[in-house]
């Protein structure tokens, strides 16, 4: 087993490929997949994740911004890249030179982007974003006639090439009557807009609305492309396991025991003295803390695995160090591997479980692992280490 001396993340690229193929089998043969690799591949490392997914056959990639797109191109990604978020119009040439597709979400923004492209004597490819109920970005789809007029104007703007239309399902991961009703309502608005635009003579090569949850639970909404994100990384979009979908966690966060000491009953542990030893204890210190992305909110409530045995965190998680109660494992010593997230032999702490402890979602757990934590990429053929830095 490859091991670093402090704290590291193991990224299992075989599991990533497995998850891709699981999702791919849910799609019609002619439906494309846009693999969303924004936020440094949800904390997993966008370069390595994207290269693996490109080798698997991913048709498109989705990123948040032009900086992420530039990094993918520099890493050898040749497939279409869509910028899902905002790109200032002064970066129109960057979009053109990187062969990126920009999501446009309003008439005014589209006009500014068109004018900037005209000044550069270039054409920028775009997709129209409709707001069908997320109420975040997009042409509002509650008034279809008004929406049609605005989208038509954008389609006629010079120096923009409109090749797609999309929306975002905000409650597809809610497996409740309300969630299903709202998702159905959003797609109904999307369909009405598509029908009206088609009646006016506008058709689109790429039509997409499904995130991970939409991809899994709403096959009738797949259209010509889907945009899975979190499911590729082995996390259920609902926050609960999905019986018929065999996703495998891609990320494992590990560290090592740096020190073991005896603590007598009545002594307090870590900042603020929030934990008092209720017996004579053996306490292991591990070099991982909130600066590594292991949340301070896990103080006195999280747990870890040492030698395939679960042990509780005691005291407050500090910036660089955390303490574990290893009283019941007398053989623990400095250098032993500790699993904070992921698989430890037959045992596992999932991102979903950790999210429940933190009252958040698995997205935040995996995205929150600090860039100072090295990523170790493994597959069936090799092991490689990528030192991450804040500059990446």
C-alpha cells in the first residue's frame, strides 16, 4: 500500500470509471453525457478525473468558469467544455480560443457577449439557460410567450452561435411527492418552452436538464444530453443509498497516528476543554484538522477507523491535529494508518454519513478537502501522487 507520512487522499480511478459506466448504461445510445468536473472535480482533482472520464468516453465536460476550462485544455482534454457559470464578456476571446461553450442566462448578458465577440471578430458558441423554477440563473420560463421573444432575439444576435438549450432541476433529488411534483412542473415548463420555440422555427442540437438525480430517477427527461456530477464520484444525490444503482466511493481520506499517550481520568483534551476523560484513557493524536478540510464541527461527534476498528474523536478538532480515543485498541502506535473518510478493509465511513454528522450534504464533504492534502491516484495499473497547492 502506498502511504504518505502525514495526511493524504486516495482517489480510486477504477471506481470513477465504474460509476461512469453505471450511469452510461442508463442512457439511450445517442444521448450524450456531460461529466461535471467543476470545483476541482468535486475535490477529487479535475485533471486526473477528466482524463479518466475522457478515456471512458465522456462526450462533454462541465465547469464553473473559464479558469477551470483553461486548466482542462492544458491537461489534454479535447472534448467540448461548457462553462456553466458566468464568464465576463471581456473574456469572449478566451471562450473562442479554448473552444468553450458558454451558458447564457439573460438577454442583456447575451447582448454584451455578442458585442464583445463582434469587437474581436470572432463567434462564441452558447447554450440558452432557462429558469424553470430554480430561480437562480436563466430566462424566466413562467411566461412562455415573453420567454420565446427574448430567446429568439438572442438566437439572432451576431457573433453568437446558439447550439443548445438547458435548464436545471432543483428538486430531482427529493424523493417525496412534493419533490416529484416540482420536478414534473419544471420539466413541463421546459417542454412548453421547447415546443413554442420549435413552433417559431427554432431548434437546438443539444437539449439538457438532468443532473445526477435527474439522470437516475427521470429517464424520460434525458433529452439529447445529461449532466451528472456527484454520482460520478460515488455519492448518492439523495443523501441515501440507492438500491438499484451500484455507485462506488472514489475518495478516501487517510492520515497516520503521530503520537499515543496515556491520559488520566479527569484531564481535559484539546482547546476549550470540551472533553473530560471519564476514565484513564489512551489518546492518539493524528495530523489532520480543519485546515485539511476535516470540519471543526466534527469535534466530539465524528469518528475514524484504526485497524478496522471504529474510534471516536475526543475534544475539538484543531487546525492541523485531532485526537482519538484508542483505549480499546492497545496495539495502536505511531505510524498506524487512520481512515477518516472512505474504506478501511471491510469498514467504511461514507461522505453521506459524514454529511449527516455535519447536517450538510456529501457535495460539501468531498469538495471541502483542502488543496494542501496530496491526492494519490490509483488504478489497476499504477499509483501516482499529485501534490496540490493553492495556486492550482
